[in-house]
């Protein structure tokens, strides 16, 4: 990789892919893992972090995940040439407003949010002309476990990272964002924010909604507790994502609600079809539906180990 040389601070293009100062705003699983991965890849000379939790900030510094802690998002972002927002999607707009004055003209700003249309609009509103420096990103590397204690440098290895450029992004900014994610092990795809949200409503957001609803339906039954004691690997596989962070998923359903509801209608049509065959005793037809679904699952091939989509 190139190193930081020359007076790029006087340029409107972002610096090459080693940075003097990386600011991580939000020190959970993704923020902490990005900091570790960036250090492992030699992406930054200095990593400064910010968390609204003083104990998390202290733990991140003690573990060597960050070099320095900042007492505000603005202080962390000021002077940074790479800024990563690793906070819930509902917090991205407010945080961008907080750091706007500290975003240098050469800085590249990215996020890790699971929805993108709303994030792009929030960036345009919060940053104004500086929104050209914000490249929306979504690393498909989360899990049901959240928190700094789960951070690891290899989290992004072989994982899909979706970049959703905005119209105002200079091509150079998108290129550097791509180089950064590839440097930490990601496999980059590029699509529009709208296409991203439609796709992830189908393959990520709806499955989470179904898992939450399914566990809720069992747990609220009078004998639900005893049923759960009998649950085996199939239940564990199907419901793993139901242990995901409630606040994060509330935000995702809120911000991508229209797309999720559209997918939910398609699912309800499918489940109604399965139910109809059972009620009518059409077992051969039901078997055919199951066979089609089974074959589709077998035919599916993930381009990267991204089964743990969040």
C-alpha cells in the first residue's frame, strides 16, 4: 500500500490507504474489530476512539484496540483523515452533525450501518457540501453477539462489504473506501442505496423479523418453557439471530420498514400456500413445495462466508 506522503491536506481527494489518524466513533463489535483490523493491516499510524460509555473507552485503550480515547465525537474526528462511524443507524445523522466542523476537507468518512438510503439522506442533511466525503458502507460481518469484548481483527476476512456510493461522491473516494475494506479482508460489492435496502430486506431483515416473531410465539405459550427444553440443533440454527440486539433491529425495521413490509407480504403469501395444502390434505403438492424450497437452498452458493448477515 501507498504511504501518506506529500501535502494531500491541500487536496480535495482523500489520502492513499495508509492514514495518519483513524477515528473510530462507536466501539462495539464492528468498530472495535475495524480498529484491530486496521492496525493489523498497517492502515493507520494512530487510532483514536470515542464511545459514549467511559468504561468502554477505557477497556478499548487497555486492550490496545485504540491508541487514544476522546471525550467527544468531535474531538475524535478533528484532525482525522479517516473516520468510521460504527453506531446504530438512528445515531448516524446526529453524530455526523456533531462532527461536521471537525471533518477536514481531505478526510474520508464511512459508516457500517445495515440500511443505506436513510443513511445517505442523513449524511446529505448533516454534512452539507461535505457529504461528498461520506461513502456509505455495510460490512456483512455482524453476529448475534454485540459489544467490544467480541471484537477481533479477523472479523472481516472473506466477508462481503457493500459500498453504496452517493451521487456526489468523487470516484477517488469510492476507490479508497474499496481499498480500505479490501485491506482489512473484505470482499467489496458496489450497488445503489436503494438496491441495497431492497436486497437486505429480503435476505437479512425479514429473516430477523421472522426469528424474533417465532421465538416470541413459543415463549408466550403456557407450555413454551417446557417446549424450549426439548429444542435441538434445528431450533438453534433457525433462531440464532433472534438473540440479536433489540435496539439495533428496532432501528433497522424503522428505517427500512417499507422494504421489509413488502417482503413480509410475499412471505405471508408463501406461508398461506403451504398452510392451504396442509388443510386440504394435498400432501403431494406440499412435498413439491418443500422440494422446490429445498433445492433452492441447495443451489444457493454464498460468494463469501456471509451466512451471518446482519
